[in-house]
């Protein structure tokens, strides 16, 4: 229970930000999971079509500060390498 109006406002702001961050993180994880499933299945065509949107979602999540930019870069690099390995 907040003891002041400012603490009450801070609690409301934190709840709003937490909900937004959870939604963005969930969106990113779902996109990555779909791409990894396509890679695992060996479906190169679907993986190549999912790659640009997945990379975009990961970059947007990092830009909004939900994940660190290096974590986003690492994820993007690994996914891209995995998709490119399917084509070879």
C-alpha cells in the first residue's frame, strides 16, 4: 500500500510499463519460437520468409529497452546463421 500520492502514481506507472514490457517480450519470444520451429523442421522456405519479420520484432524489442541491444544482436545473428545454414 502506497503511503503517498507520488508512490501511488509510481506504482501505477510501474504496472503499466510491466504490462507493456511483458507483451513485447512475449511477442518477441513467439516470433523467435516460430522461426526456430521452422529451422528445426528443415523448412528453409518458411524460415526465410519468417526471418525478416522476426529480426524486426527482436530489434524493436531492444529499441524499446525491453532487452539489451547486445542480446538482440546475438539473437539476430544466431537466427540468421541458422537460416543460412539451411540453404547450403
